[in-house]
C-alpha cells in the first residue's frame, strides 16, 4: 500500500520502520530536515521536508494515489487538518493522533463530520491499560480482545504457584480451570507451547481467559485478585489525568504528585475526588512522607524516562506496591530487562500497534481481516484477532485436522455471545472472531496460518 506519514518524531519513526518492514511504500513528511535525512538513510522510504498541512506538499508526496495518510505530529490540530485535506482531496483513509482531553467527548463527532477513518489517543489507551493492571495486580501485562470479554495475561512463574515441572496439558485438570497458555518466555527464548511443554519457575507465562476465569485461576495459584485500594501517581500530565479519572470511577483512592503549581490547580478542579500534592516527585523524603510505604500502587508518569525508572526502583525498595513505569523511548527497552520497575507501559507502542492493525485490516477487508493486534513478549510474539467474513481452508474443519504452520496457536473463538477456548473438535465458522498467537510477524488473514 502507498502510505503517507506526517510527523517523524518517535512514533513516526517507529511507524515508518514497522510499515516499511511489512512491505508498504512509505513517504514521510516533516519540517525537520535532519529527521528526514536520518530516517531516509536508515530505511528504504521517501522523505519530504515540509508542512504536512500544505496541499502542495501532500500532492508532492502522492496524495492523489495514496491509500492511507497517517498524521502523528505533536499538534492535534495539525494532525486533524492534514487528515481532512487527505480525506477530501486525496480520497484516502485518514488516521489522526489526537491527545488533548478536551477532545475526548468529541471524537465520534469529529470522525463523522470530518470524514476521518479513525482517531487514536495513546495517552487514553495507556491510562486504560494501567487501570486494568491496577484492578488485577497479579498480572504484569493485560491485553484485551472481543470488546474486553477475553484477556491475554502475562505473569512470572514462581515456586509458590505449584506450576513448576508441570506439563501444560495437566493444568486444566489439576486446577479445574478453563484457560489456555499461549506463550512462554524462558531466558532469551520464546516458545508457542504444545500440551507436552513443561513449565519451570522463572518462566514468563502468557495465558488467555475470560476475566472471571482468569480471576479463578489466579486465586487457585494463591495470587492476589483484589484490585488495589489506593494509588500514588507521580506526574499529573495527560496520562495521569485520564488514569486518575478511571481509577476514581472504580472507587480507587488516588493521590497525584505534580511539581507544576498551575497544573496542580487545574487537576484539583478537574478531579475533586483526588488528592493533589504539589511537590517534587523525585524527592525521596517527600514520597516517603506522602504515603509511599503504605501505597498499594505506585505509577511513575513523569516526562523523563530516567526519572520514571529511578522512581520505580525506589518504590520497589520502600514499598510493596504494584509498580507501573511509563517509558517513552522505544530504543532502550532491552536495557530495562532485569530492572525491578514493575510493569512497563510504552504509549508509543500502543500507537504503532493500533495503526499497523488498521493498515493490515484495510489490505484484506473481504477475507478474515485483522480486528485487533498486540505485540507481546518484547515484540517477539504477535497476538491477533481475526474476523472471518468468508469460507476458507481454515473454516469448517476440526482444529485437530488443520495443518497449521509452525509456531501458530489458535487460542480463542468468539461466536456471537459465546467465548470458546478451543479444543481439537471445534471448528471455525464464518462470522467468528478468532484469536491467534504467533511468532510470525506480518499476518494479514486467518488463511495465512494454514499450510497451503
């Protein structure tokens, strides 16, 4: 597909890399000549120095023949303007990143009135992901499918859980639970396991289940299932605001530490039920005095990755809180491995995954297109939800008779209101949504998992 990408910051550069890797023809627009030079030297893409809201620049970029325009500059208004021009003049799909909370209640109206294909808000998405983790603190990561009715949950295996040296096929019988283990990270290796795979303490395990089945499973492993009752948030920016609002709606007490006095006043007006603390979130004594040792959750959301990492490590040492650390830079995720900073949230990854998912769906709207996409276990595994629109080699055949390509696992079938953790006798039908976990990147259609 021909894709125009406006904005070459962290998200734009990551998107250009991922979409280029998937074989798309990318043209990047940015006002910063140095950024354009760097990215065109690193990737096999076109670059144009200029303003993406200029019709002349968009025309030079090939707007008339483009399939998709994606605008991820630092300005919401500029992103909307670029998308409007592309939609009206170029007749292509338009995706805009819009982050300002003032637009949160107007997204549907903006999409409908301006004709945009979709709007993404990474800060809101990050806040919702953090909220899910605080309401189910035993997990280190939670991804949702089927409108939240199915969850992909990651946790670390310890000796206390009783799963060490246990084959996966024995888990449902021993614990009387309807869950499916989808992926296991062991050291530097990632495995899509079969029933004979034996778990070991220290494994990072990802399993799929409905929320109630996941709660029952964790309860039988003697892991906490109760939501946290209070949260200490350092950083009162956009994510902090969205998160506090969500937590308060779930009756979780919130304290926000913010250094900017004017922002504190704004937060106090917007969040009257929260406690807003004016102070330096990196001040050790301040954090200890304001309740860190007794906090059940600690969330580091400052604008500096280094501060967030140090805050996470400090909270780990001085509390038993569920710790969540926000990281913006995508280049150093491997360095964070092994650091005790709790669950790590990457808002930039959320944006990239959503847009890549949307582009893949456009490529195959008539077959079994991608409905949801997550990259898990350090981007080495993809979890995809396909919507099945027509018969294929993957439908109407017992799963036990499907000849799947290596490292593919069918994890769940959603059929109307029914959630099916599949067994060998189950069959995929037209109209189903199917969740697949795979080590192969770039799947576009459910048929891609079957050997031709």
